C-alpha cells in the first residue's frame, strides 16, 4: 500500500489536486517525493519548505514559479530562515540570498558552516560590518579570507577574526599588534595564540589587554607570575580569578592590598582551605561571603561564618561532602545559629536531616520555618512523640489527606485544633473532628470553608451556641439547615440564619 502511494507521488502525471491531498501523509518519504514533484502547487511547496528545504529547492518547477512570482524565494525564506544551515543548499539560492538588500538574510547565511568558499568570499566584501563580522567568526571561513578581514577597517570585524579558533598563528600575530586595544584583547583568548605572543601582550600598554592575558586559559605560569606584580588591581584580580593560576601565586595574591584581588582569590575554585581560612578574617564582607560559599572552606571556618551568613552557607557545594564525612556538622551549625533553621527556606537535604534528628528542638526548628516539607518527610514524623512536632505538621499546607486524617484523631487537643484551623485541611478530616468533644474544635470545623454540608447538618444541632452560629455563617450550609436554625434558641443564631436565607432568596 505504501509502495503504491510512493509510486503515485513520484509520477509526474499525478495532478496538483491529488498531491495536495497526499501531502497530509505522515510518511517522510512521501513528503520528500511531493517536494520534488514538478506538479506540486507553490503553496504546498511553501508548506514543505520548513522540513524539506533542499528537496523543494531541487524541484525543476521552481524556474517557472519564479517567472510567475518573482518573490517566491523570499516567501520560502520567510517560511524557514534556517535553510542555510542545511547541507547541499543549491548555489543559485545562496546567490539569490547575498543579492538581497535585507541585512538579516545576509547575517543568516554568513553564520552557516555549510557554505562554499565562493559565497564566503562574496560575504567578506559585504558593506555591512555585522555581516563581515559573522563571516570572521564562521569556523568554515578559510585563512586567506580571514587574513583579509584581519585588516578590515572596522575594529569589530578584526576582533571577530581574533575569536575564530581556525585562525593561523600568522594572522594572530598581525592582530596582536593591531592599533586598537579592543582587537588586541581578544587575541589571548584564542587557543591558537603562541606563547611568545602572550608574553608580548602581557606587556601591552593597555591594562585591558594585560587583563585578557591574565584571564586566558592558555597563559603559562611564568607570565602569571609577572602579572601578579602589575600596578593595576584589575590585572592582578584577573590572575586571582583564573582557574589555571597555581596555588603558590594564589597565596601571594591573598596578601594583596586590594580587596578586589583578594575576593578573586576567595572565588577561585583552586584556592586551598588554608588560604580561605586567612581570608575569612578579612574586614571586607564580600570577601568573607565568598569564603562562605567556597567548596574548599574548612568546617571550622564555616561554623564561624554561619553566624553571619546563615542560609548562604547551605549553598556551599562542599557542605554535602562535609556532612557525609561528619554527621554532626549540621547539628554544630544549628548550635551556632539555630534561628536560621526557623526563618529560611532550607535545602531538602537539611530538612531530611532535621526531621530525623534526636533533638526535638531541631525537629521543631525545621518544621517552624518557611520550608517546603515533602509529604514523604512528614509521614516519617507524623507519629512523633512530641505533640509540638505533631501540631506543626498539622499546620502544614503540604500534608496529605492521610496525614490530616491521622492527626484529626490525635490524643492532643492542640494537634486536633491545629487541623481544624488549617485552611488546607480536607473535608474527611473535618468530618471526623465534627464529633470532637471540644467545643472550640467543633466551632472551627463549623466555620471551615472545606467542611461538607452533611457535617454542618450535624453541627447545627450542637449544644454550643458558638458552633451553631458558625454553621449559620458558613457558605456551605444548605438552605434546609438554615431553615432549622431560624427556630434556634439563640437570638443571634436565628438572626444570622434569617439574613442568610433572605439573601439567598433574593438571588
């Protein structure tokens, strides 16, 4: 069946109307064949151009369509402006693109790594700087074109050449002595830059160029050493921030007079714990904060900084490793600043630790905070020996119906009261509490927005006036129940019931 369908769409005698029907097929081979069929209508070719652009462009009918509609190529481009990223785009379509006045078409084609050299040469002559820059960064641009762009009149084009990793050392040497510092500062970041060129640029008159050498991943250590003596803190900071800077130089920079430099050391992933311990005593808060967030910071220093930075310590990537090696570390943090556990959004691993801890104060602190406590965690402590812990669970908006129902049966009045007060409590838990011996709990249930009408019917007969009043006020109370309360022994209950019935009848 499928073979017959394919033979039909390949047949040049198949009508346009039939091809229009067959294009709805989900079979890719059928759609490709339709894209190539000369009888396919132009609107169908436009529809297919997004998924099968090269097949459409190779359709022999295109010459005739262009005669009737000179804008057809532009319409195709609008359907799929990523067409130039496809391999084997016909040369005639590429030439059409570069002859268009639209800058954005030129930019789209100049960024493609599927272009023939001829097209790249033409685009390298484009009047628009942005297009030439795009050619300069194209990994397929050959070196003889890049060499020409390396002496382009526009500095942004020359800087773009410096960022092309396919560039030769010869062109990089030309750019390293460019008159413009914005061009020169791009050279150190190119992985093909020679050591001699980096050495030359490390002595550049522009601090931005020297800073680029200091920030490069390919700069040798001896050049780093020279740059640690630079008169400008910006250059020294770039060395301090570079992940390739050796530890002995980080130790030296940790003694730098500039706080920006020392902060760079505190943020460097290779900085040792000994260096970080020294930086933790800095009078600069940003430096201390960077130490608090560093994965290599020692336990002792983190304990000291926890008093100042609290929750930020939990964002330290080294904390989990520390706690794996020292199970008491989180408890030591709690002892250093227990209030933090009550006031912030704790990470899940801290919550899981806290609810399992033997110290009831830790469990209470974790549950007291503004924390998302997963149901899986709450289930583990729903039977906690502490009524305060169970009460805090009853107050949670993350508890499940199972947990609420269990706590509604709790022996502690405070726990049951917390369930009745919680706006997230389900009707099933409230139904159970409707029979509670404590009038206050019944009153809370009677006033709860989730209480079902049949529970309200029961509570309308409660001996406590306040409970029946709450029933009369509740929006879930049925009209039949309100009619019973109209004859209540309490005048306030009767008045509220009458008013509620009157309002409903008016509606």
